[in-house]
C-alpha cells in the first residue's frame, strides 16, 4: 500500500529533475515517503498556490522546492504555507546558478526559505529528514547511522591517502 507522502518535492521544470531526483532518492534511502511535482511559480502560479495552501491538510510536513534562474518557486511556496520550506537553487546555464542561489536564499524578513547549496538536493532531503526526526525515533537512529557512514568513509580515505603519501 502506498504511504501518505510526508515530503513534497517541487520543481519549476522537468529539466530540474536530474538534480531533484537526488532528493527523492535520498528520502527513499531513509524510508520517507515523498511525492514529486513539476509546478512553476510563473508558468502555473495558481497550481502552486493551491498546492502550497493545501499541503499541511494533506499531511505533508516539509516541502523541498528546486528551481533555476529567477528562482522564486521556494519563496512563493513559503508565502502560502506554514510548513518548513527548503530551497534548492538549480544550476542555470548563463550564470551557473548564482542567480538561482540569490533568488532562493535572499528571502526578506518574515518568510524564510532554508536554502542548500547549488544543486545539492540530497542535502535538502537530509534536512527534511532532520525535521521529521524531531518526532521520530527511527529517523533519529537512521541519521546517527548516516553520520557514522560519513565518518568511516572519511577515515578510510584518510588512511588510503596517508599510505600513498608516506
Ligand atoms: C525555471 O527555469 C526552472 O526551474 C528551470 O530550472 C529553468 C529552466 O526551465 P526550462 O526552460 O528548462 O523548462 O523555471
């Protein structure tokens, strides 16, 4: 049976999917159900408003929004919901994502968007899991495991490098 999604992954265009797919994969690796949608702040503004304003009632806990260029998607979503919104600036062709980064991160006071690094949709998913883990012991344990794995691969890399540079 399909579980109710806890995280909504939105993107301005299907061209963002190769980046945003990393969020879906990461959430899946933590066993967190999510849904992915293409919704654009400027191409489908009414659908964005409806999605964001109904998200809490549908059981979503966190929204991840990725867009490139004049990337106002995450900010517009944040305007229409009290759920935490995590923005992923997607790399753009002309300005290499600097435009997306500034448009996503520079939210005026009162309407925050927690912004991760350019194209780092995996970090957006981990941050979403950290939000959910505040009231979920299984996810707390999974996050501890995640940090252990990071540590052991860094230690392994250190050992391998120090062997070759001795
Ligand atoms: C933004 O414009 C999208 O989020 C995407 O990153 C960018 C380009 O969109 P396409 O022209 O590829 O549809 O709205």
